[in-house]
C-alpha cells in the first residue's frame, strides 16, 4: 500500500491579470505585471522590476501541466505519487517587496480571496496558504484575522523581512503570534521571500543565490526561538519551506550550547531549552535530505515533512517516488515514522481531516 504523501511546498501560477483586474481602481496601474523578451522574464509592480530571470523552458524536459488548472494538476500529482499539497503563490511571493502599505495589503487580499475560492472544492487535497502584508504589522494582524474567519488553515510570512520592518525578535509581532496561536494556525517561512533574492553575480551565482535564499527562514527560526517568541506562545507552530531540514539539529545544538554558557547575557530567559522549543514548535519540509532522516532522533521525526516544490525547476516532479526512495534507502526506519514524515504529520498540522491516497498506481 502506497503511503499518503503530502507536499508541504507546492505553488500555483496565478492568472496573469489577477491583480490588474481585481485591485481597487486607484491601485491598478501599479499592479503586478509580467513580460518577457527573447532573453529574460520580468515581474514588475509599483514602478519597479521585482524579478528578472533568464528565459528557460520552465520544465527542464518535464512539462508541468497543472500550474493553474486543478484537474490537470491532479493528473500531475497522480503521475508523481503525491496525494495532497499545501499551496503557495508564484507572483504573490513578491508582495513584501512592493514597498507600499496600501498596495501590499490590497494585493494580499486579492490573492487570498482568489486562491481560497480556486481550490475550495478539494479541501482534503489542497490547503492554500494565505499571504500576509508586512509593511504594517497591524495590517498583517487584521488580514490574518480575516483569513481565519474565511477558513484558512495556514498563512505565510516572509522568510527574510524587508529591512525597514521590525525583525522577528521584536515583541511588535506578538499580536500576530497571538492570533495564529489562538487559531492553531501554523505560520510558514518560505525560502526566497521578503528580501532580495539575487545577492551574488558571476561564477557560481546560481548555486550561491539558491543556497542563500534558504538562510532567511533558518535565521528567522533562530530569532523566534532566541527571543522567546515561541516560548511565550507555546501553541504557535512555525514551519520552514525549501531550506531542508538538517539545519534544525545544528540550530538546536548550538543554541543549547550557548544558552547556559552565556546565561548572564541572555534576555529573555527561556522556560525550556532551545532544543525543546524547536522539537515542540518547529517543523521543516525537505525534498532531498537523507541526513535529516538519518538523524531524526535528535529532535524527533515529527519535526520532518516532505515537499516537492511543484512546479519549480528545483522540484522533484515527476521523480518524487524515486526521490522518496533515495531519502530512505538503507536507513532503518519504521513504516509509521516514514508515513508520518511523508504526509501524516503534515495532514494533522494543516487540518486535512481525511488523508486519502489518490491512487496506488
């Protein structure tokens, strides 16, 4: 019997005119727009170029037919052995870089209203994540409250905050953590969101930039643990996407080492060891991370979840079965642990009431 597989990190491609048509009239001339020439693809908004990428085939030899259409998406999922997905935006990942409070809030509202409606017929297959504005924490709190009332089961905040926004170790964020904790709604830190993603150019830049993009969520987890934010809100869970899972062990061990050594300087004092906070309140999704599986006993296998990053080039589609097999190859692991990592832990976290395998084929 094939285990239930939930990709905790998958993306939908929004309709090209989503924001241009649905934003308030006064903001539409600054809405997200995309274009491309023979060499590059661009996303522009608010008079800025927010993304510039070399034009590629976008599929690396494996066409993804379900970027937008749900029926075609389910066909790709069955082909790949994936039974459910947590859904994040594509263009909408750039909202923290709009640099305008009203435009950012309205753009989040437009996406959140659209994506929930788009996937509403399949609540046990798709879990859309709300996106929150961060130019104003007050707006983030208000939008999260609205999204909770709409039935959202998770929400995304930037992995790397814009420089003008208070960092995650500021108690200014406590109002947001309180809403999320009260709703038992996990907060997602996704790689490559918030700050500039092109940090290096020249030799090795493609690899270096991808590696650095994952640092945002990792650093943010450290801020949330060390500042006592997670300790103050024990019902709050945060999860990181697209930066692997092995970092959790390193982070837990170094913070456990430094906490007692520097206890005289530590503010605030924590009620639990950093490793205990991480084990109880942090989860990390991976696609390729054998070392995380091999060392799962450091923090417990419940910290680990699987993701395909569909339909992105670095994702595992259409080879997720092979990738899963490689992650567990020659590792002594129980079937229950394996099932938890591949989908059951995430199903519980994201409120999938009836996790079902789409097909055994």
